[in-house]
C-alpha cells in the first residue's frame, strides 16, 4: 500500500480531514496539526507552495496496527519478525517519485514548515535519509534538516549512529532524502540495527514495495515516495542548526552541524508533503515504537516477557513499561536490567505483572502505589551517558541516573492480598435500557 492508498483508506473510514482554506506553512499548519491530533489531515491550499501537506498520519499504535491489518498486541512480533526476516525490495526503472525532475532546485517552493516561534528556520522533520557506503552498503534513517538557503540545509547528525560512521569515514556522502513515505518505510527507518543492515529490507518484510535508482546519486529510493531531495552532506562544511523542538517538547540547543547541498529534486506531479510535527504524537510513535522489539528481545532472554510500551508520557524515549509473567522473586529486577540493555537511552523502567494493562497509566500507577517499596524494589544504576534528548541530563556529557521500578507483587503474599477484587458481571439490559 502506498501513502496515497493509505489516504484513500482513511477517507473511506471517515477519518481523514481535508482543510481547503488557504493556510501558511509558517506556524499555521503546525498549530492546526497540534490542536486536532490525532486526526489525520490534508491541507489542500498552502499559501507559499503549490504542493499539498498531510500530517497526523500515524499518531497512535491503533492507527499503525490498522494500516497493517493487525492488532496492537501484534506490533512487537511483527516488527521483530521483519528485522529478522528482511528481504530486498524489487527494483524498477520507472517510478512515480521521478515524474518530475528538477536539476535547479529551489527549496523555497516546497512547503517546509516553520513549527514554533523560536525555531532556527524552516525544518524537514519527516525526511528518510538514504545513504550508501562501499563497505557497509545502504543505510536508512531520520535526520532533521533546517533550511538556510534556496538549496542548503543544516543536518542534525547524532554522533556514533550508523550514518555518522558513514560520514566520518567518507567526509562527504551523497544522499537521497525521501519525504512522503508509507508506514512500513517510516517504521523501518526508525529502527536501530547493526551497521551494514539496509533498513529498506526491513520495510519490504513489513510490506513489499519497489525501489528505483535515484537520478543523480548512487542509492535506491522507494518508488512510491512523494518527494526525493538528492545531494551531498559534507562533514567539514558546518552551519548553525537549531533551536528546534525535540521529542521532549522542549527546545534543543544550537549546534554547528554538517551542510546538505541539494542538487536535484524529484517528485510526483501532484506530490503531497508529509509534515511530521516535532514532539507531537506521530513523532513520538515513530521514535518509541521501534525500540519496543529490542527491549522485548532482551527481557525475554532472562524472564518471560509479555509486552513492552515505550509510552508518550515518557516522551516515547525515556520511559518503558515492561509486562512480565513472573516466575521467580528476582524476575522483576532481571527484567529491569535487561530492558536498559535493550534501549540504552531509556531513563526509567517500570516492570509490572500480567494483570496490569501497560497501556493504561492509571493501572501502572496503581501497581506502584500498592506493590512497590522504595528500599526493596528500586534499582538505581550508576550515573552514565544517557539520552541527549533529556534536558535534565548533565550538559555536554548527557550523564543521567537510571532508575528501575519493580512493581510486581510477591509470588507468596505475606499478610494483605495484592490482587484487585473482581466485581460481579451482570446483564445491564436487565436493569438499564441501553440504546
């Protein structure tokens, strides 16, 4: 299914909102997206651009699961299977993403949004960056990009990630930045996998699709994507990048980052720009959800893991709720340590029993209130580098204190019972007429 097919599916279900009133890419689109989330929307008339803009496409796990026709509980095994059983996509020589080829690119024509008042510039936040390395092959991931001229952008390159390895080795890398991708490609691009794995093969295992060779750079891009920005990222050409609202909904700092020089733009005739609102629900879903299979895998190596939720309340990055089937008294603590191995940017891990709904924060808090004692059930790890997204971490080093909360009940209760009392089930129709 292409992104276009997904729009048609949403419209048939009565979920897609179309805004036909003229609207600005500066602040206005971002403001509407935030106020109506999680509802998907297409803006039909952007004042500064001939192209339409779509947003809020995947704000919830239910939306993601609905795209693939699976239950929310099947997301983790589905993603894990795609990582383990990846397959190369079919190659084509003719693709919708290359219906229009522009070799004198002008970024000002594109609906690149300015989201918030203190942003350093107009930002691409949904761009899937595809690069190639002679030894490691193709790499696919997300990098935010701030426009500062008609054909240049500053790219936030997180140190020690796979693309950073490519760039530091080659000093300059040809890339294709794809905007307007189907959910399988978005999810795959957000995964963290070993160097040398082509994330498009994960996307193809989730749902088969075709790729085409880019027009001016030596990489393969999804044939059905809406826009492709082709060019080169230079390690030693730097420009100020930021401020920018990151995953925690706070402003990130200004840094000197590598420059992306755009040399060609290809797109569909009637291309639709995907706007990914920074710090909002869609951003959180695409960041946090792909970390759940890695946590699940690590925890399942030491205890019986049932489910994992990297929840929006923890910025879909800094917190993880892990559900286990407890078999031994130390299973909760084992699960905590394993979860941190599965997601090293995580700051707080909560481990609960199988009777707790990990998608209901009231139930998780109830488990903390009734099953947790700090002197017995808290694990505190030594300060160590954590996530650069955490504003409370130490400046520069990003050192943080990781805490694990064992919210599981004892296998043998001493004194008061730890189970919720069940209320009787009755046939409401006998007493209350429901219409």
